[in-house]
């Protein structure tokens, strides 16, 4: 299965929950799966919304700008979370699928 990257653009918890469900399903099928929380979506990572997807192997990346805007320090969050930017995300896409929610 092709890798799947889901980009959550904003703070809507319903959209983020949908992204988490899609990521969990793809990861359960063996796809390399990434969820990228862009700017205003970053605070959604402070809860357990993405725990199931992470347990199945999905990677969650938090936008560096969003971390700064929310005054969050990555070291204070779940250690499975990563930080990064769009350039790095796009550089790593290869032939993977990109879904924006």
C-alpha cells in the first residue's frame, strides 16, 4: 500500500478525528502513515485524539510555527510526537498519497 500523509489544516476536532480514523485504518493495513498538524491544528495534539493511530504505527508531526504560536514545547508533549515543516513534509512524500482535511 502506498504511504499516506494526512494534513489537518485547522483546529476543527471533527476533521482531526476523521484524519485520525483514516490514519488508523491505513496503518492497520500496513501503510506508512503520517498525520501533519498545521499551525492552528497543533493544540489538538495535547489530548489523546491520535493515540489509536499512533498505537498502530502512524507518525504525528506538529508544525513548528504552530508550536510557537500555541506556546507549546514539544518536550512537554507525548514523546511520540515530532515537529517539522511543510518543506520537509513535501520533500518526503515521494509517491505517497496526500489528503488535506
